[in-house]
């Protein structure tokens, strides 16, 4: 049986995020003021049979632990988001 | 005062997601079996003064409504994830 899971990946604090800067600079031109600290990361949704593998998957393929933090959102919480099941190092 | 918000953006159902396919095919080679339906989207975290602007921001800049669904996660839920505050069309 497969379980739906969700992984959130974001640039670590202090790591330059050019995409986020681009968005932050574009928003005022479109009439949206008062937006700051825009950070852009990745959202990965997948069906897994063994949720305990997710942490290893993040370390080995999904995230770059040198520059990114990741957060695994547990199966119960996908669809109706709830508590965080596991957190990557340094989040 | 700024409020932390989070936007999840994912490819719409039926839209090809080459990144997701690449990840799905790479996982078995790394010893992770039983993973399917990998979809890769974007995670945007930002501080906003007016949360009601987020929906318009998604439509105008953050997401491409033709091929992407978006989901705004309310300020109360960022940090300690909880309910979904607002959902994009077709999610």
C-alpha cells in the first residue's frame, strides 16, 4: 500500500536565493507592496510504501543538504495539512 | 507588521512533470523501491503585510494558472503547519 507524503525543500538561512530576490523585486511593479523575505524552494509530492525511507531519499537525491533544508510532512497531513512528522537538519 | 505565509505550487493533474519522472526513475537506482507518482512543484515562503493579496500574487506572478495549481497556507500554519487557509482553483 502506498502512502502519500510531501517534502518541502528550501534554501538554508544565509544562502543566496536569486529566484526569491527576482520575485521580491517584481512584486512592487505589479502593485503588491509590503512583501519581504521571499524564499523559493521545492515541493515534492510522492507515494511511498515505506515512509521511513523519506529521510534517506532527501539526503541522497531530493535535497542538497549543503545548501538546502528539508522537511518531510507526514502522510496523515497531506491533503489536510497537520503536524510536521520529521524535520531535516538545521531547519 | 509582516505575516509569514507559504505558497505551494504543483503541476496540475495531467500536466507532464519531467522533473518528477526523472526523480522517480532515479530512486530505484539508489535502492529506494516502491515510490510512485512523484510530482515536483515549488514552495514559496514570504512575509506579507496583507495576506489577502496572496491569491492575486499567485495568479499574476508566483504560479502559472494554466499548468499549475497553487495553495496558500495561512500565516497561523507556517512554522506549526495546520489547516489550509485558501486553495487555488482546481486543486
